[in-house]
C-alpha cells in the first residue's frame, strides 16, 4: 500500500472542510487510482469535480502516471482565476 | 521577446509609467500595446460582496502562468507578455488581474489576450471565493 496526501483548494476544500486528504492506495498506484479513492471517500466531490485533474509535484499528470509516497498531489478543479 | 509573471498579495497597484516603457522597449519594434485589467465587481450571484478572496496553489500557479505566457509569445509572435495576479483578499473595485501584451501589430496582441484569459481559467490553479457583506439585520 502507498500512503498519499492530496491537497484540496477553493470550493473543493470547502465542501470537504479540509485542505488535505490522506489515502491508502494499492501498489502500483496511479493517478486514476488516487482519483477513484478520493471520490469513493468523498462522493460529495464527484459533482464538483467534472474535468478534475491531478497535479503531481506541481505539474498536471496523466491518469496512468504512477505515484509515490513522496509525491505532492493536488486536485485541480473548478479553477476561477482572472 | 520577454515574459514576466508575478503573484501579488492583495490588490494590484496601478500600472506605473515605467511599466509602459518597459513593455514597449526601446527598439521601436512594438506597434501595439494591449492592456487588460480584471476588477472585482460589487455583486456575486446578485448578492452584495465586499471582495474576493483568491487562493493560489504555488508554485504551480506561477509555472502555469509562465507556460501560458511563453505559448502566447510563440503562437502569436508577440514581443512581450507580462501578467500579474492577486492572491489573498481584494476589495470591490480593486484590480486583481492584469495582462499586458505588446506585439508588432494589433491583431496579434488582441488574439493573444483573449486566448490567454480563456486558458488561464482552465489551467492555472487559482481559486476565488466571494466574501459577502455582513447583514445589518
């Protein structure tokens, strides 16, 4: 198992009332597995997260990218800058 | 060709004269100077607000702004792209976003401006939350 922390921001953090979520993922862990685990643990995010992407170490990552415990993960959805 | 990106705490200060000069350069190549400023409106969903609270995921926000700026430079053959974005609280009426583009001809700068802002709203991890005025009732 890989323990990962996913950072949340903006409305995603507000709805979960947390700025980070800890998850345990079976190895080899991919971004898609992280997203699946995140939405399973917090289904209230699903509706808001249409088109959501995972950033790994501050860069957008494809869903098949493998992740490691030392990676910094962030859920990027509903951005609203400008 | 040049790019500058800044995330600034709070509202953006008015554009200084030297910013205009720096954008235009001294070589006489710039024929167009296009400036866009985003200003915080007084209402959100028809409710009065006192301002917007911006949250940025740094340094990714900086990196994505740099990528967008360099892409705009290349795609539209621009001379310079300078972008400022606020983080933290910005009150109603204050500037929270500024994009300044120079190019040889106006069509390049105008096209780049629109494309940059559309991409910003998709790819740059910055979120805003309305801060509503307190009711007196």
